[in-house]
């Protein structure tokens, strides 16, 4: 019986390991906003989907966080072109690959790419390509009255920023914000758990009228995602 159970565990693990990584997905959130999700197999986490946005302004498009890989970033750029749009810029919310994995390709296209000096420093420390423009203030308008960038302080990483779309009242939290179904904080290799709840409160105070919050991983929600993330961090601190 033990032998059979052992074989079942092995075959189940093999099936999981061989599961095909899904193709990237694009979903319309508002008239001028799309969510892109790309997937990658990540160690013990298995297949992980990572979210970003495409924000449209007239005939121009702006990417918030690149897909995991250059390959999937190429697909996203091709999708933008297929809509008759011109890709004007991209901003990455932190240095991890689920936010910045396509920077090198966008730079090769001479697209304006944006990150904070700290994000670029961290990218450089990993010998990865940096953005070609820098966001040097804690509050920055990438596109007037349409795309705002805010650095609330450390959380998931030292450099994490959030992106606010005032017209749609959508907040892109990236990996700084956990989905409502998250039972933990996920990867914490570069996290500052003690600062995380404080940084979350800064976001809640700055954007009290947020209607939708897009986390880096998992389902879209509302402002409750921010409170949930803060609570997870407090529990993790043992408070």
C-alpha cells in the first residue's frame, strides 16, 4: 500500500511539473485600460501568473510592468501594434522579473522606459538592463491627469511603486499588494515587513476613492486588498 502511495505521489509531481505554461492573456478593464497576464514556472510556487496594464491615450499606449519574459513582451508589443496603437512608454514597479523582465526588448525598440533610481540600482546589481529614464521623485505624472506614479515606501521590496489611473479610479499595486485570497506575503526575499503596513496606509490615505485594485498576482479587488495586505504584514510581524 505504501509503495502504491509513493508511486502516486511521484506521478502527481511529474504531472504538475509537466503542466504546460499558459499563454499570455489580455483582458479589458475599462475603455482605455487592459490587464495583461503572463505566466512562468517558478520553483516550488509552480506556474505563477503576473499582471500588468496597458493604458491607452488616443492612438498611444503605455505599459505598466512588462511580462515575465522578453518573448511575452514581444507578444504584448505585437498586440498593441495590431490595435493600431503606438507604444510610447513603459514603467516598471520594482526590479523583480515579473515586473521588469521585458525591459531589454523595450529599450532595443527605443521606447521610453521608466523606473526609480533605486530600481535601476537593484537591476544593475543583478547585471540586468536598466530603464532608459528615471523617476526621481516620490510622486510623478507619467501622463498628465491619466497616469500617476507614487512611491509609498518599502514593502514587497525596497523599491516598489504603485500606479494610479485617476480617470478610471484604478490602482495598480503590483506585488506590493496581495490578492484577497492570499494567505501569506509570498516571496519575501527582498521585503521589508516592518515598513509594509505603514507604506500601505500611505497609499490608502493618498487614494481614498480607489474603486479597483490590481495586484501583481491573483484576482482584482477593491480597497480591501490594501487592508488585507497590511493585515498579512502585521500578522507576519507577530503583532
